[in-house]
C-alpha cells in the first residue's frame, strides 16, 4: 500500500509518498509560503530535486500541486491517485481525547477542533490539510496520528500541575507532551538495536531540535515528558525559554510595559539559546562557530542547553528507578557532537562510559556512542516521523 504522509503547518506542507510494505520513500517535498507567494519543492526517489514558484493561496492548491507532481508523466511515481491507498496526517494536539491514531471522521475532526486553543498554530492547519485532501481525494481513507497520543500513558503524578484542581476539571490544564511520534519510533528502534524486548526496557529519548523534549519510556510506555500543556515547557530550546520561574513574567512585564501577549512572544520567539546568545542565532551551527571563535554568550547558550538536557535525564532516571539506554535524535541530537559530548559529561554517575572518538564528527547516522561494558548504553538514532505515520496509517486502514 502506498501511503501519502502530510505534515501541515500554518504556511507550509511537507509530504512523503511511502510504499508502506517496503518502507521506501517514493517521493518527497515541501510547499512553502502558502498564502504568500508559494514555493514548491519536489523530489522523486533517485531523481533530481525540482524547485518552482507556484501560486498557493490556500492549502487546497498546495495539495493539488503535490498530487499533480506525484502523478505526472515525467517525474511522477504513480500513474493515478487510485494507487494511493491512504493519507496519514500529522496531528499535533489531541488532548485527552486520543490515546492512539484514528481513522478521521467528522466526529474526529470536531474533537480535534475542540483542542485548537491548546495548539492554535498547529491544529487549525492540520485540519485544513485534512479537508484539502478530502476534497481532492474523496473516498481515500484519512488517518490522524497525534503528537500527544504516545504520552497519554503518563500517570496523574506526572501530568498534573500544582494548580487548583478545578482548572484541570474545567479546562483540562495538564501536561500533554509532544514529539510523541518521534519518541515512540526512536525508543522502539533502540530496543531492536539492543535486541531486547521493548516492554522490558528503561529508555530516555532526547529529541533535540529547534523544539526539544526528553521522554522517559518505561516498558514501552511514556511515563513522563518535558513539554507540557504547550511546547513551551521543559528544555531551553531554539527560541523558547523552557522552564522558568512563573513570577518572571510579571516582573519583566512591569519593567518593559508588556501585556500577556507581548510576554508570551518573548518566551516563545525571543528566548532560548537565541535569547541567551544575545540574539545571535537559534541555529546550533551558528552557535558552534561563534563559540569556537570565542563568543562567550554563544558558549553559555550551548552549555545551558546541554546542562538542562542532562538534568532531565537525571530526573527521568529517578522516575524510572534506573535507565538502560539513552538515545539522541532530531536535528541537534543527530548532528551536534559537541552537545552530545557536553550532555554525556554529566552522566558518569549513571554508569555511562561515553566514546568520544565514535562521537566526534558523527552526523545523521545510527551509531552506539557508549563503550563496550557501559552500564547504560548511548545511541544516536535518526528519527523518522513520516515512516512512523505511514506504519500507523497502514495498520489502521488494513
């Protein structure tokens, strides 16, 4: 079965067509600047990458270009849309309503819409992508795969906040967590690499990208994760503050004359390593270059990031009463050897014996970074959320 995987943002749409049986990517690409001027990138497997400007007033036009590219005579990879058996959609926030992937119905769309205020930048865009596909591919099954679903196994002691209980009852204010598709995929792959039963491992996954989170996976289930009601909680990230003293908001708002919207912009857009580095960059490649050139703010930003990751690893080792393996994934986790080294420099007490030689220069490749005999094993495992979505989609449709 061929599965079209759609990851729809507010002004972008990433896609992959995957043969779900062989798990090979047949074609992939991205639609950018939707609603502005429209940029389309398409690459069939083994073919050249094509870039072009295309008008995309809405996501419907973007989906139309995707389907035309997949089926055209020259660089298409299927002869007709009938060869696409299902569409898997990345859905960001399912609240408490979805603990697993689902076939999308009108009731499901309504339930997702009710979670919009929990993810105002993502859920509406996800629904737009679903409706665009339904319009252009009537009769093709649509599946929703939720970022929050994997974390629905967390116990109340992990997801409840120290707030009046009525806010949970009335508004469902609690920790939900994100990057669940990635955490699930990577933790399962780690078990395969270790040749151990997935339901008998204590795994800590560090999904480190511009958005970053750490998850404790106990016996195949998420029992705690660093992101919360929204993706703002937890680690220091590219531009997000992560955990702070809540009173800081009031203090800065009074000093700077900011309202709540202005303060939230500071925490989401102007903070993180971008803010600590003095506005230099949120990209770790830039921070690394500046740090090696002696920029003290860039050095501090990277050290703060790595220190916060190490603290969460320690917390989750305590939460699970031990840890068998620690996995780095996503853009920074897979590609930044300095961050991996900094994080693991704190973990000797857990029994981590880190191999600096294997780590040095490793980028985007599956590899074990712990020495033989290390009590806790350390891996780099590239994430593949699109493949995970395709697997979930095929399993449900079949």
